[in-house]
């Protein structure tokens, strides 16, 4: 057995003003030649653990040894043998690619031919050779991530620490980075890759699963998957329009600990030794377990399928015409076309997902749909109202939940509710009723006097949803609604959304999470401002099905379709 | 040493590329000097007053001439104060001087009590006192001339006051405002800019990635200090040139003395900036602290605009904490008086002590840690 690079024993770290410790008695070790996934939702303690290893934080109790050096007393020695890429990559945006590398090389006394060789190798490795003179700030998210990695690798580290390298990066860049890190392992480097994407965890050699500062699991992902083996099922062959209802009913059944929509199927995790409930329609098919199934299992199961919120929402009137009608929407900023001739319709009670790599034009489309940006060409209607001429009427039909929840951190829960309900034109008795209702539905009573900024993430999420639906909108716009939250909270969120959709609310969502995209009835895939494919999740998967790829995931579909479109563009350009 | 050069090179590149840094160091001084050179003027020349002559005699005619000839006053004549009341209320004139009906009689009788009435706007005490003083001055001069005309020797009047002002003979406020404003500019560069650029590194996560390399804290701090020190001296040179060449402010000291004083002050200002950035890790908080702890004291407590000796005693004591107070004194001395070494050495020693305190605190506070 090889010597571990990092040995952690009984680590506890508490921050001032927090009642719970950020890390609570964590012991583990990290082996060379492995990618160790540090997995858990936001606030689980991932960043804290990494910073403790770097020696940037000091623990309250317990020890860390990195390469035999004590992280508390010998941080200088540790800095010589590690490479660290913090969140946001830690690049100087006003320096060029090569200047960033130069800077890190100088800090590590790398010079002469060794330096040149290293640069050539890293630039080649990261595919940045052609962009040496470009300012780091002008690089795409994926390229920044690669440059950050290159900077961290300059000192030929024994331990590479990557803090959420895949946040805000599209699946394509994520895959590329993964492949690059995989290549490094042959040299015997130890890699710690922290992530809140559970699907990334499955690919790691070893996984440390954290939740609320506690270590829930430590070991190869396969062993964890083994714990739910034989308990994961899909219900196939149900009518597509009824899958949400079937899911809701299943979640109420005894023995069902988790369920999610997966394209036209439903994925169910059963409790140990419990028989599957009987089905009125469709049939059970055994499927491979996922990491997330195991995580939910450890946490003691999902939140159930009941939505108090949806009960309180009045049925939206039936409509023949699409609720959202977008025709030839185009937005140009100067010479740059951010969105080109985008056309789609969304029917009442449909969930429509907008997917695409970073910078593809998702946010721009979204902002035009909310009336925040004026389109250069084309029109958009919400419930028949033209967003250009009837902006404010149209907006009052919309509930908008922005990225990162956009709550007022310095206002408490009630004040936030009051403020947002006021914005949406609620007043007097109706306002009070709605606020009380939201407090009851989302169980906010105990947190009423807490500032939104200090709420636990799950409650922030609830509060943000409450603020967006208080005025009973016909349409909900969700911009990356669950990024970073734990799977339980995410399920709770989708339970509400699904139940509201059943009542006729129309939903448009952007996301980087593929499992979130699975909830969509239809997806519009956007690349370089253009809609390159529209269809149900299963339609998109079918488009890329081949002999090599018999059972493509939605992520496979995403990557392949974008790649195809990229090749077509190149062909056209050369022709 | 190589690390330090790398840090300095990186910082210099950032300075050169970030237009805002450059604007703060070189364009802003020009704007500030322009404002303090032309816009702000604490002298009041040509105050408009209304002169009410109720008593029209040859005696008063010469007094009226004395008023109209004054180079400090712009006089409008009238017969009745009511003509001017409205103008005073709306601010067209700043005061009313009344020559009463019995003025010539009183003069002739030489009772010793000759009355003039001065009405001024008490809402603007500064201008009101100007009105009062100028009126008094005009009358004094007029009385002397009258006495001489009548053949009485000037000695008949017991005291004559002949004011003479040293160092700033014309009493131009520009001459002490402009050197003072240099202190403000140096504060902005030294404290505000340094605090901002370091907190920017915290915000963007570059500080964190730098801390995970073998670089030491001293190197990081020096890597910030040196470029901004050089920039401060550059900005100082520009300011001095503009002051002396464009604004005709005299410079009576020597350049080495100016360089010495500036260097010591920049150390203190940079030290304060570094200390702020070790406490505040985002740009907004850093700029707020820099504003409260450096910029506002530079403006209000440095003696630049408000005379320190006329402040309440506790505030006077407080001013000693701020290096800028000593810098303003040094600058005003160097520009208007010359190398007054005892004073300059006192000031520089004080600034040095303050900078040492800042550096001691900074090295204590700044560690390669995020939770220290």
C-alpha cells in the first residue's frame, strides 16, 4: 500500500458566530495517484477542509499532515509541494495567459530551460498555446479553469487541490478538465477535486462525502453504490402526461425513499427489504444505482411527494394558445449576436428547459423573456401579452427566481416576503394572507427574524421560491434554481414545481445540472446564440444514439449535439 | 528577491493596464489642483453691498467716494434702506451700510461717537464678518484722510494699524490650499488605492492562490508597497510642477527636503492602506474605511482647510494621530517659507512614528491565513 499524501485525524473547525461547526471530527487520508472526490452540497465543509490542508485556516481540534508536514506549524513547507486552485480560479484577469504563468513560475523559482519546458508542456496540455497573449479576463469560463489548473501545476506539486473547479462551467469544459486531471495521475500526484455535482463523484477513485460538516462516507464510490444495489428501479411505459402524477403518488407509498423524473420514465429508490408498490400503469425495470441514490439513502430518504404550496394555488385556466410564444427573438450587442432568431412555444403546464454551454445566450434569452432586455428583433408574448408593449402587465404574470436566489441578505424573512409581495403588487389583506400562507407552507416560522443572508441554504431556497410565487403567477422563470443545494432540498423544490405544473403553471428553467434538465418536458439546446435542437429529453438522447453509445445520458446528448454543431459551423466557415 | 521582482512586475503591469489606477494617480491630482486652485477661494473679493445715504452733504459725499473706491466692495447707492432689504433677503447684496441723517452733524460736533449702521446676513457668518471688517476698514482710512485734510496731524488719532503679512504677502488662499491639496492626493494614492487593490485580490481569489505558494507575507507586502510608493512619488512630482508652473505657487524650500517629507508621509499612508486591507477583505468595506480613516481626516483635520488652532481642544489632540496633519504643515512650510528644519524634522519624526505603528500592526495582523 502506498503512503498517503494527506492524513487527517479528528478535525474540527468552528467559525465565530456559527452555532454548528463547519467540520466536525473528520478523519481521512488521501492517496497518491488517485482522484479523491470531496463531495457534498454547499456549506458541507468542502472549502473549509481544503483551506485547512493548505494551512490557510487552523483547526480547533485534530491534526492534518500533508506530505508529512503539519498544516498548522509547517505551512511554508506544504506550500512548496502543493498546487491549489481556489474557487473562481484565482487568476489575475488583467494579466495575459503567459504573464499569469510567468508570475507563478517566478514565485516558485522556476527558471531556464526547466521553465521553458514546463510552459510548453502546460500550454500544450491546456490547449492555450494560441492564446498566450490574451488577457485572462477575456477567456471563456472553461479556458480560465484550464489556466487556473496550469498555474497550480507549475510547481510540479505532489498534491493538487481543486476547489469546485466545475462550478459555472458547462459539461463540455468539465469533461475536458476531468480528462486532463486523469492524465496527471500517472505521475503519482494526488488530486482532491471538490464538487457539489454528485455525478462527478462516481468517476472519482475515492470519495469523501460531507454533509453539514460531518463525513458520511469515505471510500471507493462503487462500495457506496453497492449499498443501494438492487433497490434502484425505473418505472417505464407510463403515459408522458401522467408521469408527474405517478411520481407524486409513488412518493407517498410506503417503502419508497426517493423518486425523480427521468425523461419519460420515473426513477425510484426503495428502502431496504421493502416490496415495490403495485403499479396501475407501466412496469418496473431494474437500473444501475447512482451516487445520488446512495447519498439520499444515507441521509435517510427524500422529502416525500406532498406539496402544500400547490394545494393553495388555483387551477390555471385551460388555454389552446401557447402561454409563452417567442418568435424570431434576436439580440445583438454591437457586432456580436448573443441570440439569433430564436423561436419556441411553451404550452400551459409545461416545463421548458434552456440548456447550453456558458456564453451560449441562455441568460440573454432569459432576460428578454423577463422584459429586462429589449430584443433587437423578434417578439415575445407571455399569456398573449407582448413583452415589448405590455411589459409591466406581462411581468405581473411572471414569477422570477434569479440565480443565487437574489434575496436581500440584510432583511429578515418577513421583510423579504413583504418587499417582494409589494413589488408584485400585493397589498392590504391579500398581502398579509399570502405572507402567512408562505410562512406556513415553507415552514419558515422559526426563522422569521433571521436575516436572509444568514439562513441555511435550504431555507434560502424556500424563501426565494416563496417570494417568486406569492402573487400566484401563471409563468415561473427559474434561473439555475438549485445549483449548489443538497439533493434533498433539490427534490423538495421539484416536488413543489411539479405539483404547480400539474395545476397549469408554466415553467421555464435554465440549468447546468443534467438531472434537473430531466424534469423538463422539452428542452431547447442553445449554442452560439442559436437553437440547435428542441425536443423532449428522450428525443435529444435519441438524436445521439449510436453503436458506441447505446444508452446515452442527457449529458452525452448535450456534449455530442454541441460538438456536431461546432463541426458544422467550421465546415461552413471553410466552405 | 526574484519573487519580489515578480510581485512588483505583476503589480506594475496591473497599474499600467487598469486605467482607473492611472486616473487616480495622475488625472485626479490635476482635477483636484484645478478645483483648489481656481474653484475654492477662501478670500472674498468684491462683496456687493447697498449703501444708504440718508444724509446728503459734502462730508458724506467723500465717505461715499471712499466706499465706492474700495477694491473690496461693490457699492450700490440708495436713499432708503427699504430699497435694499429685498436684495439682501434674496442674496443679491451681502450687506447694507447706512449713513444716518445726523452723520454730518455728529462729525462736525466731534462728539467722538459717530454712528454707522451695518446690516449683514447672519446666516452666512463668514461673509457677514467680511462686510463688517471691510466697512470698518473703509471708515478708518476715510477718517484718517479727513483728519489730514483738516490740517490735523495724523498723530491726533491714537493708533494706526498697518497690517503686513509674512510668507503669503497677498494673502492668497490658493498659495496654501494648493500645497495642502497635494496632501489629499497623496492620501488617496497611499491609503485608498493600496487598500482597494489588496482587497480586490481578496475578492477575486488571487490572494488565496498566492498564499498557497511559497511566497512570504513580507514579500507580498513589499510587492504592494514599492510600486505604489514609486507611483506616489511620480504623482508628487507632477503636482509640484503643476503647482509652481501653472498656479504660480512659490516654492521656497528645497527639493530633497520635499522628497524626504513626501517619502515619510507615503510610508505612513501606505502602512495605513495595508492595515486597512488586512482587516477589510472586500473593496466596498475597504473604501468605506479608507474614506473615514484617511480621506476625511485629511480634508478636515489636517489644517488644510480648517485651522487646527481654532478647533476645540480634544479635536486638536486628535489631529496628532493623523500623519497627514504633519504633512500639510511640512508642505505649507516648504512651499511658502522654506526649509525650516526644526519644524520639518519634528513633522517627519512624527510621521515616521505613525508609519512604524502601522507597519507593526500590519505585520502582526497579516498572516498567510484566512481565519487570523
